[in-house]
């Protein structure tokens, strides 16, 4: 068994920047027209309370924004429909979310080519006419401004395209063509909404990705382009094995991922014009594949806890890809557990990673302790709160955490535990026989099995808190001074002597 002892002092302080609640990812925007999608998003908001949401497909054909027509005289007119856009934006705002707009992909009737990506065929070619693209961008932003108000819409960050350094997401990964798109788009954004924040290049990791960031910043500087923040993505999957439709990886550790992100931070800060500029990780996860079983596991929850404990060192936000499994990049999922990106399985079954975010997003106090296994904060009311995790990619070594409190007196410890025995709906589904379709009773049982184990303990004066975490466990601990206020005549111990 591993053990760490945490001795808190009255003046304990730690560096921990918690931006886990800033943004969460989604599949393409058109999915927000489905009831199951909205039900999952509402659950994510109830449990974790995110501030922004970012996804693909704003200008894809299923959102039906671009609607050109030819009149009786044969004259082509540019026209737009915002019917579905309004429904999606209204749903987001109703749930307390602001969009983190991603401008893409290309409407078929505006595209210069036919290359598409995903089951839903998002076009990834440059516009045939840049003026038509920027006119659509401006019309869309003007509509949002008029519907929701200038001040509100200017609070929505705006990102140009997605992963243009990958040939699958941007035709030929043509850097010069992307720079041309960014320049025209950023200027269009500022023309309509001068106070809207715009950024890029939204690159994914891999060979040459840091060079992309460097070249992008140099281009923006030299061309004096609007740039309010820098965006990139972070995935941990390394070597790949394929079995059937499913992908498996070895994962790098959280420290390696942080190191990669820190290098991007250093590149940004190497430019005097951009030193200190916000970096937003607009996608991150373990695997980059939506059919990778790790996403359904407690191991995933522990990996993500490690990342949430450190990514705030370099980034203003890090958006988990994605909140739910209503997601169709590689087709419509056929089973409730299929390795989907989401924190919530179809059928409204929270996965262990959902609780990692729920636990971290509760931390609002002053940071007083941080390590590779724990983060603790002190709240204004004198209570202590934290998240503990035991990442074990291999082996089965428990971790015991002891916490010595600085103030004398009794404390109540409230513990919520997620581990492979008490909150592992994937294991339960497997032992049910992995049914492709769930009966109502099976679904109810899985939802119950997906809840954390909640326990309490009264700590007498001078007693340390102790928490034992099994393999890949993630726990939320609350330690608060105990001030009993029983009603006269009510004796808790009467029947339990």
C-alpha cells in the first residue's frame, strides 16, 4: 500500500488553478436538436455546472444556415436561415451555458471541394469564395447579436476552424490556406462584434504541431491580425491497437501531457505581443477515438483527475471532449457502452469520469495543498474540501491518504467514492452479459450502480482523517467543523447501543 500524509497548517497555501468548469465539449451542434442529447446535457449541468460548450458543425448542412437561392430572373442570392441555430442557442442558454463558438465546417454549396469527414460528412475544404464565407460569418454573428444582445454575445469566445494541421480536418492540412481563412474570418468577427474574443489555430498534437503554433503567431503578428487567445488540443493516446471496430492505446501520463502543453505556453510567451495571452485547450481526453473502451472506465476517471489537477498551470480552460455519448462521428452507437467520448452513457448513465468533473467543480475555496494524488482547498466557512485519486494503469496498489487538520475540535468527514467496485456501471453491464438494448429494470439498476458510495465519519478532537483509495479510485472529501444542534428529546443513540 502506498501512503501519503498531509499535514495542514493555518498558513498552508498551494498553487492550483481550477478551470475545469469553464468549458465542455460536444459533438456537432445539430445533435442538440435531439431530446436524449439535451437530457444528457442537463444531467452534466446538474452534476458539474459548466460555463461554456464547444463543438463542431455550426455551418454544416444539418444546421441549414446557408440557404442561397436563384430568383425567377436567374440571379443568385445569398440567404441564411437561423431556425435551428436559435433552437440550439436557446437550449444552451436555458441550461446555463454560453457557446464557445467554433466557426466551421464548410457548407456544401460554398465549398471549393468535396472532401468530408465523419459519418455526417462535414466538408473540410476552403470556401470557393472567401467573400461568401465572411458574409455568412458576419450575418450569423449579426443575427446572434440582435437576438441575444451585444453584451451577451461578446461573452462567447470564437474559434476559427478545428484541427487544420490534420489532413482529415482541413484539405491537405494547408497551412497557408488556413492562415488566409483565419485572417479573413477574424476581421469579419471584429467588424460585427469588436468586443468578441477570437482565436485559433485549434491544432491537435503530433509532429509539427508546435511549429504550427509558432508560425500562426508570427503570421498574426506580422499581419497585425486580431488575436485574443490561442487554442490547441490535448490527447493522451500513444501506441494504437485495433480489434474489430474498437481502438486501444497505451497512455502517456499526466505529467507528459502537461509538458507538451507547457511547451505551447512557452511559444506563446516568447512573443512580446502575446506574452501572458490566454491558452485554451478546446479539446482534451485520454483517447482521440470515440470507440475506445477506456472512456467508459474508472481508469479514465483517474487519468482525467490527474489532468484536472495540473492543466490550470498553463491553460485558461480545458474542455473535455465530450459531455455525452449522443455522438456520431463514426456512426450511431449501437450499444450503451461502446467507448464513446462522453461522460454520460446513452440511457442517462453517468460514467466514472462524470464524477471526476463533479468533484473538481465543487472546489471553490483557497488552495492549500496539491500533489500528484490530491488537491485540497479551504472554504470561507472554515471547512476543508478536496479531491483524491489513485491512478493505477498497472497493478493494484491501494493508496492511503492521511489528513491532519490544524484546528482543534470535532470534524465531520463526508466522503464520496468512485472506484471499480462501488461506482463502475461498465462492470455491471459486462456482468449482465453486455446487452445491446437495456430493459427498464436493467437501465434503472445501471443508473443506481453509477452513483458514488457516500459515507460519513465523526472525527474526535485531534483525530486525523484517513481515506483509502483502491485502484483507480477518485474521491471527494469534505471536512467541516462539527457543531451538533440536536432537538431536545431526540436521542440518536437510543436504538443503536
